[in-house]
C-alpha cells in the first residue's frame, strides 16, 4: 500500500509493461515471456483482467472491429488513421490511447504557451518548461493546470493527475533510458571541442509529466 516509484521500481515497471500490453491486446505467450508465468497462467490472468474490467474490454474490442469495418479510426479532434490493410488488432487498439494522448499533450503545450510559460520541449507524455528560480514553483502550477485542462477537454471532463520534477542548475534533467545516447553525444562534443575551451552543459527548469 505504501509502494512508490522509487521503492518498487522493478515491480512497477513490469506491472506497467504488462498492463499496458494487455490493454493493447498482448496475448498469453508474450505475457508469459515477460513475467515468467506459464502460458496457461498467463491466459488465466488475461481472462481475469477481462472479467474485472468488462467495460474497457468491450470498448477496446469495439475499437478494433470499427477500425476494420469502417476503414479508419479518428481522434477526438479528427486526426484519422487509415486502417485498410491493417489486420493487427493490437495496432487498432493502441491508436486511441496513443493518438488522443498526443492530442492532450499538443493542447497542453498550446495552453501553457498562451499562459506565457516557456515550453522547451515535449518529453514523451511530459512538458519540459523553464523559469527563473524565483518563478519556477508558480510556473509548475501553471503548467500542471494547462495539462489538467487539456485532459478535461479531450476526455470529456476526465482529469488526468500530473506530477512534477524540478531540476535546478548545475543539475540537469536525466532519464536512465537516455543515458547511453547522452554519453555518446557528450563524447562526440568533447572530441570536437577546441582544446582549452570550457564547455558547460546544464539546464534549469522543470519537467511536468502526466500519469
């Protein structure tokens, strides 16, 4: 009950992968491979998930059927995926979550920018924003408000909670999944920097992520 991202990271990552995968149509062999269960045990988990969340299961199946019958799927704002020749149900089930999630992030970026917040970049399901040390707390609140409003608009009133990480100089925002690429780019930059020059790479601001 008191588990956090930090205290149970490996279990949380595994659970997140499996839950998202089953939402998108992951089958028993793949679930068994990821979790170490037998295929029979994985099939039982899938059946129990479907029984526990019947409304979602029915909706996801309907999305797949609609995509195959109508020849396209649309986001809330009308972006279309042409589905002719797309026979993978997993791709069809995946589209509403990923594409409408993108709608939310685009709208959140617009709302934050219109509120005169300096949006540096999207980071998957987050916005990286920047402000001075005396303003960053207020900017975080404003960015989270923009993200909440965006989710409310796209999801017909449903609000997605967000959290925030504040990073101040000389520290920088980092994600373990990007460590290899970060090190590779820094080695290239260091190898090309003129001898005797001081190269400083840092940032200040906050990364606000949706959950």
